[in-house]
């Protein structure tokens, strides 16, 4: 084979400098054309030399790269030890020699997951009824749970975990844990050995994914209690027949339409006294008309669906079977579990709503409710006739407005403050209201600082502390501190010291220390001072943190905050409008664009029941009606999010004046939803 030097000499190329700088074929392939010119001045010679070098050394490199690529593909396609079947004898010899040189590479050959310290398992819940074992489904508190556990975890530890998951705080929709004999079953539905580890069972069963079951067997009641309750049970069984028939009907519809359990809170009861709870899939008139009771609100107690619950007085909840519970334990647990739909009916008074809601939500069992049918009582003592999901949104809105005024401090972002009359029980009640508000109505109180919510949901915050602190303090302090952070010399020192003293600052401030001091003050006022509250909320809201990430929470805060542009886009008009209706449409759009932040929230609450933009509820249907004289007024149906406005306004100023008068009214009577 001709060497590089011989090839250069054949082409009469000087080789002294090439030999001096130790230039060979591999180096030439790495040199640029400008660098190669120093050694080979003529362009044609450079091309010939590069081609020569490629033929000399490129074949082996290309072959090696090809071989490496094939090995990677084989490893990806056949990760097990059987991949040797697809190798050549030479490949196997090379791999074996490599493993001899490096003993660590010979370990963990085969299943890459075998070296992991954690394994996946599934948990289910079986309820024994007579001689049968029936699996408890998700809507009734069961369902499949997916866990990642250490491979050395014992079955006994899995049993304890299952009890905590299916019986939080010792209670489930099927009853208290004390009422059952419990056991843990393996994938064959046989009693599992509590001393075995997950890894042992995987090795023995060779299953790809292990599944365990929590088995619960109801304890037998004594004869005295059975005789005592025999009469009550007879009536309960009769009442349950119609409810069970409805449940089977709903389950059949659920299987055919693949809809979620929460969608069945709009159950069609089809009685003579009232029409459906919530909207139905029909035209827009049916959406809000279906929520109007046919009889007076005071006569509906006789026609309530079985096993629904009514809070007749603050802190008292009653069901149609005549069971009443008050005091610390508001709801009788065993009776609440009789309701397959977990529908809770409550009555609260406007003006005292916050305290009454806290009393109602002080019972942990209310966490199992999937629908709240709220009735609002006016200061006159008369019940509003409106019913439906719009009332629950309005109830949440009024609760949080009262809460922000009575229990929080701050400017555009609020932080809850400690009160001597609020102990852990009261803060836990508020945590349950946050949880159920989000679960049922997609409502989160974004008036609370996101720092507070992150601490309650995740145990720590990730949002920018300084940015949120500037929204927490007054506008005057915000302007002063923002200027000091950007240009410290331009701020009046006495004014800055006075502002810092209002926040109990104990340190001398300088240009170098201003950022650190403000962050310390922000942490004290937004994290430390409400730590007792967030710790109490964490017992409830940590469950939300498992389903919502930091990014999800930030996005929710952004989407729910109303703006003039967002609300204007929510307005939906018919395509066929008369000239008169089109003029009123322009009045409405202009009116919404010019609203300040306070009136904008009132307008949104007037139309939807909520002063926030709830997820997935981004349309307000506008219809035009004929109303004259004193009867001319906009009418909102919050359940269907429908706004009906008169079509005859003389000009924009009259339209704005009449709408402002309605929004500035302190109490709106919900006579139609």
C-alpha cells in the first residue's frame, strides 16, 4: 500500500514541512482547506490528497461506526439476554472479553428494571357480601390505585397503605373501619402472607404487574341492635328501592355514554313536584327553565328525593328519613352513606353566610358529597326561589368575598390572618370549602396569594416571592419599594425608612441590603405569619397538590382572573340580529370594555354566579327580549349562563346607567336561575 509521503512525492509536492509537523492521513481529514494550503498550495493536489486519505483510513472508521450503530439497534430492540442470538460469534467474543476486563459490566445483564429499587403495584378494594366478593368502584370510594413502592416493602405495609387510601381518617362511603374485618388479598384473591416482600412475590409469580386487594367483611351486629333497628330498616329498604332503580338506570346510561360520575349530579328525578336538578342536554330555554321548581320553595320538603340532606338551620343537616345531627358532628356518618348520589342540600342566610358555611363544612364526611343543592335565605327570612348549580357558584363567591373582608389582609393579593376565634377546626372547614369548590365547580379563590395556596398544597412555594409581595402591599409602598430596587439613590431615605418601619423592619437599610431586607419582610408576612393556617389547610389541600402541579396552579390563576377583553370574548350573540338588536349588542360590548375591575367582577357574577372565569365555562349567551317601562331590565340565568337584555334602549348612556344601577345593588334576588 502506498504511503502518504510516497503519494506526495509522486505528485511533486514538498514533504519536508509535512514530515516536520507530523501530518498524516487522519490529520489531513481534520484540517480545513485554508489550513491544508500551508502544506499543499495547489488546489488540485489538495483534492487528490484528501481523496487518498479517505481511501486509506475512512473504510475502517466507516465500518466501525456502522458496527456501533448496529449494536445500539440490537440493544434497543432486544434488551434481554436473548440478544446474543442476534449477534455474530465475533460480537459475542468481544462482549465477553469486555466483561472479563471490567467485572462490573457483567452484572445486571437482561431485564434492566430488575436493578431498580422500586416496583409498581396496583391496589383494589373487595367487599364481601354473603358468599360473593364484589369489587368497589371508584365513584363509591373504591377504584384502582397505582403505587410505586420499594421492592423490599412487606405485604403488611401495603395493607396499612390500603387502609389509609380507602378509609381516610377511618371513614369511607361504605362506613367506618370499625364496622369491618379487613384482610389483604393477592392477585389470585387469596389471603396474602404479610411477611413476604413485593420482590419475593414478583419472583414467585413472574407477573408483569402485581395487584393486591383490600378485603372488607362487614361485622355482624348483635341481636339487640337488630331488633331495635328492624322497623327503621324496613322503611329504609322501601325508600331505597326507588333510589336503587334510579341508580341502576344512571349506571346503564353511564356505561353507554362513557360520561363521568360527576356529570350525574344533574339526575332526572321526574317527580310531580319539581323538574331536574341542573341543566339537561336541550335547547337554551330548557337549560334554565328546568331549574325552576313548579311549586313554592317552602313546599318542596315533601318532594325531596330520598336520602338528600338539608341544612334547615346553621349547623344542622337533615335527611328525608328524619335523621338529624347537630353540634360537632353535623352529619350522621352511617346515614350519609345511604345516599348513592351523595347529594347535600343546605340552606344559608345572606349576611351570615360565611359563619354558616364554616359550620356546615366542619364535618369531615361532607367531603364525600358530589353535589350541593343550595338554598339562599334573604334578610327578610324569605327563601330565594332560584335553584341549581348557579346558586352554588354564587354561594362560593359570597363566601370568599366575606372571607377576604373579615379574615385576610393585603391589597390585590390577600393573605389569611390569625384570629383568636378561629382555631384549627375553623381553618379545616375553610380548607374543605376550597377543596369542594374546586372539585364540584372548578372554583379556586384566586384572591388569595398563590404563595399561600402553594404552601398549603405542596408544603413549599415556587412562585416569585418579591413579585407577589409587591402585589400584597399598598400601591404607595409598591411604588416606593420598586423604585428603591431599581434606583436606590433616587428614593427619599426618610420616606423609605418610615415605610419599612410600618412592616416592623429592625435592620438598617442600604443599597446593598434593600433586596435582602424586602425578601425577609415578604417571607415573614406572607409565609411565617399564616403558617398555622396553611398547615391546617395542607391536611385537606395536599390531595389537590397530587393532581395539580405548580405549573397547573399558575395557569389556573391566570385563566380565572377576569379582564375586559376576556369577558367581552365570552359574550355570544345570535347570527340573525335586527338592526335594533345589533345596536344594543354594541352597547353591551362597549359597556363591558369600559368597566373597572370591581364592576367587571360584579357583571360576571350577575351573569354566571361567579366573579371568576371558571375552567371550561367560557360562554355567556346573550338573548334579546321585549321589556318596556319600569319592567325594562337585564335578566340573568346563572345556571345556563344566559343573559337576557331588552332590545329597546335610546342610547348608550341610558343603557350604562340602568345596568350600573343593577350591578351596584348589594343583594340580587335569585328568583330565576
